[in-house]
C-alpha cells in the first residue's frame, strides 16, 4: 500500500545523539545513551504491547506514539482508548486492521500476518513530508543511523522531530506544542543566492 495522507490533522500544539525517554506510565527508566541498541521487535523496534488473532498480530510501541488519532478514526471499533485493552483485534478483519495500521505515520503501530497473507509492502520511494508546525513524516525503506554510521533502527514509517526540543530524539514527542513551534515559509536568503563557495554561506565548519 502506498502513502495515504491522513484524513485529519494531529492535535495542535538539540540534543546531541539520540536520547530515549519512554512515554507510557511505568516505562520511565533512565534514557539509553547515544547508539545503544534497542531490544529487537517488529522492524527492529521495541515492542511494548502485542494483540493477536489467528490471522494477525498487532504491535504497539509507546515510544513512537504521538496519538495522532488516525487509527481511532480509521477503525473506532478496533482502536478505542476508552477501552481496556485499547486494541480489539477480533472486532474487524485482518485486512481492514492492516490497512488502518499502515496509515499510522509514526510506526508506533505495526503488524504481522500469521495467516500466510503478505505483510506491509514498503513503498519504493522514500518521502519526507513536513507536517505544518510539527514533525517530519517519513515513509519508505527508512534506516536511521547514528553519527558513526551505525544502524540505529529501521522501518517503513517514522515521525521525526523538526523543532529540536524532543526528549525522544530523533523521534517526535509532541514537544513542538510545548515550545509553540512554527515553521517558516521556505525562503532562499540573498547570501545563498550570491554565494561563490560554502565559506560564503557560513565560515564555520560542520552542522
């Protein structure tokens, strides 16, 4: 399935290396240091909760979830935060659940088909879409590496911090709401238009 734009926007609202803060209640140990591996789960991510039938296993990773409510709007009979557990995989077909999960922009929801049906098909091209006043929505065959080039994690869908304030780098944790981040229109400065070399853009070296 290719990229499907969300039907409704997410709610309104720099650190060096990738620090990790677990977001759910009861998941708050000290964050791991830059480059430390995560416990392998679906797609190399740490799986917090799993829900299954004979046809499909649904994984939810609270470290990546920013509660866009896209899954709730897509299949309210399956995804219901007022229920416990909040995912009822028996409430709809495996095909419909898989389709809803693939709309999740963060990668917090993933699935495995246990009935022999194909799993999520990663789109051939990688797309990066800036959410207005929010994170970068990335889809494709995505690999996230640390500054040394070591693979940090990989998957078909991620929501990356753009405001620089996330405590769950490199992922969005909704800190853009707290700091009231607003993106600026893309404008090419006069210095860049007239630059003859990188030195004219900025004499300092490095990002």
